[in-house]
C-alpha cells in the first residue's frame, strides 16, 4: 500500500502546476506558497527548532497558547509553523513572537519530505488535529525525530478508510511517539489504528480563554449594540439561505433585527450575497472602512480573523455545517466567548464536545429552520446571558498545562 500511496502522491506532484493555476485563479494560492509546497525553500533555520503543523485557521489558532509558552523558553531558538492555506498565514502573521517563522507545508512525496526535514532539522514535530502524512512520518522516524499529535481528531469515516488498509495504517500510526487525542472517541480510534502512547486531557481549544483584541470598527460595534442580533457562523452552502429565511421569520417579531453571517469559506461571499438578495433582503458586505447602514438585514463577513470579535459582541450563535450532512464545526471558540450556541443534528465530528456543552446549558440542538427561528426568538428575548466563561476557564488552563508538559 505504501507503494500505491507514493505513486498517487507523485502523480499529484507531477500535475501540481495544473492544480496551482486553478487555485491561483481562485485566489487560493500564490507563487510563493506553490514554490514552498513543491520543495523550494528559501528561509534559513537555526538549531533547536520546534515544528508545528496545522492545516488551516482553526488548527493554527488552537496552538497559539502553546507558542506563547515556547516563546519564553530560551533554548528554543526558532518555532516553525507550517500550514496549507493562505487564510492561515494571516493568523500566523498576527502572532507576536520573534521566534516564529512560517512556511507552507510541502506535498508529501518521499523526496520533498526528506528535503524538508534536511533543510529545517526540527528537534521534534507536532502535528495538529487530523494531519497524518505517511511519507513525512516515515522519514521523520528514520531521522529519530519525535512525532507528537496534538489535539488529535479522527472521524468515524476517516477511521473506516484507514482500517481498510490495516498493515499500512499500523505502519504509519505506530510512528507516532505521543498522541494527545481531542476526545475519548478519537483516542479509541488512534489506538486501534496503531498509535501506542495515546492520552486524552480534553480539547486544547478550550485553552483559548484570554481576552483578545476586538477587530471590529466602531461603526459596526455601535450598530450591533443598537440591534437585536444573532450570528450564523462557519456556514456552508445552503445554510446561508436557511439563515436568511430564519431572518425573515424573526423580522416579523423584531423591527430592529440584524443577522450576521460568517461563511466557512469567505471566497463564496459574492455568490451568497446575490442569492440572499433574491429574497428582497438588504445584504451588505463587512469591509474594513465601509459604514454599515442601519437598514441592513444581513451583514455578510468576507474576511478571516474576525469571528472571535463578533463572538465578543453577539451572544446568540448558530454554528454551521450542522443542518447539512457535513459533521458540524467546533463550538469551543463560541463557548469560551460566553455565547449561547445553536446547532443542527449533524455534528458527528464534535459530538462529545456538543454533549458536554449541552449538559452545561451552553449548547442547544435544533432540527430545522422552524426550530432555529423558535430557539432564537426565545434567546433574543432573554435579558441576560449566563456566564459560560467561568464554567470553562479552569478546564482550559488545565488542558493547556497538561498538553505543554506532555510534549516536552
């Protein structure tokens, strides 16, 4: 199976120029990101380099508390962060650390992964969430470099796929020196696939408790405070339309209603805007210097890095990927910002977290647009919001402490 995997990944490498052109036109790639992904490395390194790899925005955000701890360790000279997406780079640029250097993660061919390791020479490699790369793992182990999985997540669908190739999966997962699972279910899956030193402390994303700078302009802040507001966050295709229809229902009850929609993929905002305007709604894109008019029905966020800022201002959140068959989105960011969370029935990827939050009366399940409207009507009429943050702050600090101690 390793031979087949390498043949397939080499084929992807060969046709990567075609893929790059398509992604470049979609503004998902740059020449710099492509060069680094195919093994052209320009940055130099120092000894005692710690390496973290996370696919995109969510994974990178989850390790920022760990990066802050490593910043204070004098023997750690450099912290390399690799990622796959342009949006994640914007998050990394905001990390205040002189030690951090970023590079895009290389295509996982045998040759390029060896070249990457020889260039950066990390003393340990930390992979976040569900990042499992066979060639990189095998080559790291050949160099006796420790491999950690942090906040490890593996869905039932992914587990079933790996189980088809039992010998191959054991060969890959056995290379993991330490696996810190994000849930008890994930811990079980990792162990069955061959990971030996597997532990569960809790989900690292609970550690994102600290107050952060609010990136919203004063016009938007004032508007949000003057309105009845709710936010649909991390929405996927079709869910924006469902939320717009929910807005129409609620608008009959609240004259000053504003709905904020933050799509999972902001490159879809223009097509979403056109779709929602067909319902005779006033839709405005959230722009850095654009004043939002009071008559706006839907404020459509078209930039990354502002989700937490909206969570600071809006306390009733619907999390997308849950009314469609996607598996849900992680609710922790909203929970630690003291929000009430509404979600649909399809949250298999985060079912343990949602069950936990439900027991704390933080999360509320709905099964349809009509139920979404009813639940929001109830929450929007509440005068106060329960202090969810106090329930989670101790948990987050403990998880961060245990995770940091374990990987050192």
